[in-house]
C-alpha cells in the first residue's frame, strides 16, 4: 500500500521584513488547506486571486494573492499552493501557526525540489543546476546554472546512453542468437566504431570538466614573490581598495590575505602571500610554508619579481600559463628578460602603469582556460566520477569484444549504470540526501 506523503510548507522568499512574503505548500492536503484558509471556492488553477486568509476561529490573518497548482502540472508534481502575503514577521508567523494547526509540517531543506525530482519533473543534473542558479553570484555562474537547469547536461548524457544501448543490443544479439540465420556474424564488432567515438567524447568531457567546476567554485590566483617586491600593493591595485597592509618592513604579510572579485564572469579569489625567503622566525616561516602550498594549489600564479634581488625560487615556481610581474617600473629604466614559458609584464603598483595590460591579459587567460564552452559540461565532482566509471567500462568493453562478448556485455551494463547514476536514476540515497540538503528551506 503506497505511503501518502506529508503536506509540507515553507517560506520560499527571504526571511526578514519585506513588502511581500511567499509561503509555499505542497502535498495531498494543499487543496483542502486553501479552502480552509479562504473559506471560498477554489480559484482558477495557475491564476492569481486576491483572498482573505483566516484561521480556524475565523480571525483574519492577512489579505493575500493565492495561486493554486493542480498536480502534476506544478513544480513539485503534487498539488501546490502559493500564498503571497505581506512580508512582516507577524503575518508570516500567524499564517505558519495556522498551517501547523491544519496538520502541515515544515519542509526540510530542498524537499520541494526533491519531490519534483522523485515525481519526474526534473532529473538530478537539472536539480543541481537549480541549486547552482540559486547560489549564482557571477554572470558565468548564472549562465552555466541556467543551461544545466534547462537540461543541457541531460541532453548530452541521453546521447551517451543511446549509444550504449545500441551497442548492448548488438552484443546481446550475437550472444543470444548465435545460430540464427538472420543475425549477422560478428554483430557485436559493428559496435566498435560507435563505442570508440563515445569513449573519445567522454574523454573530451572529462578534459573540459575543470572549466565547469571552476565556474561553480571559483578560481584561485596566488600572488607570490620575495619580501618587499610589492605583492600587497599589487593586490590592492587589483582589488581597488586597501585589502592588504603595505609596509617597507620585510615580512609584513605573514598570513594569506584573500580578495574576492569577478573576472570574465567567473568568481576569483586572489591571495596575497608571505614573502618567499628563509627565516628563523617561526610565525613568518609558517606563512612562507602556506605561501608555497597556496602556489602549488592555485589555478594561476602571479610571480612578482624585483630584478635587483635573487628571484630564482619565484621563477622556478611559475609554470606555463602563469604571469611574471616585474614591479617598480617607476624607479628607473627597467628591462625585463623574456621567457617563452610565461607571460611577462612591466608595471608599477605605485603609479598604476602596466595594470591595464595585466588585467586585460588576466581576462583573456581566464576566458580561454575556464570560460563556458558551447556544449554543456560536467560541473561537479559527482559528474566526473560517473563519467570516469562509464569510460573505464567502455574501455573494458572494447578490450573484451573480440575475445569474450559476454564480458563486453557486462561492461556495457556497468557503463549504463554509471550514466543512470549521473541522472540520479539508480539507488544512490546518500547522494540524493547530500544534493538536496544544500537547498534553502523553501526550495
């Protein structure tokens, strides 16, 4: 006997004083609750109606716009109601208490979206896109999340799933009907070309997965260099504010100072680190250790260099794609050496010269390495693990096709399961809990 779900409610708009508050209700009692609250006949579905809301004693709570959604034509796939009330704390509390009295319970984080997922209104990747859209802070994050919420990644993996199913049909056809005259010999081997093409597509998706994850989580840029080369002054110029302390005394920066900004529509964390040098001061030495670790983990390093001192460690740390910044151009006619492995810039943190060129180059570098591609990509580590599992299974399939079609068929089922897990179709309760608890209460 199927379990009847609870009817849930939650404040879907931001908490606190506001002009309007949105209270969302979903579940089998939604329609009856709306009738109890208004004491009138039901409004036209999906149309706004102005109604007085009253409690069980007939006391007026508020005048509100109400919307009635009949499942499955609703966000959650169930009967739903939205109450657009005035946004005072008193009104929200009074309406909430009345809903409790009518037998409803407070929704858990992400419960509305989880019900939408369970009722087939959206798949797991679309739900994740919705969560990302709610959290989006930059233009790049908004675009990526919206594309995923609208089924961009779903369209991609459905194509992968179709090719796996076609190959599985060929393999099983050869296994199940080896002696049938109308089944071509070596039918399974006809799948090699498509499976090879699919493997290359999965490899390409994995190669580009760093882009999607970086758009979601942001990039890390580390500013490194010896003491007193102007690292703090440079981060202040980039941030256009005094984010770090600037002093002539060497070793002023001992901990990492982070500045948040957006470059090419992507959130970026720029870190000012301790000056790289050998020191007997335990606190400064810890700062230097952290600076070296941050440089290793960063997506891009800005190495600040003073030509009058030894910069060998900084230059050795920089790799292809990093920038070498020759600072203090205002102190004289400075010529910088060229190095083909990295871009070099001559600038002055004091006067600001050279910073336009540096910021333009940063935009172009980030855009070329991390900006969105035309095809929807993988945006979470969960996506990457699923695709890696599918790719490994496909590689095993190709290796087994000529020697053991039965094993190849089993490998294809593993690949198919990995794609199902990407969509949220397999039994991955712990993953679902982790995804939906990231939502706010009213979603």
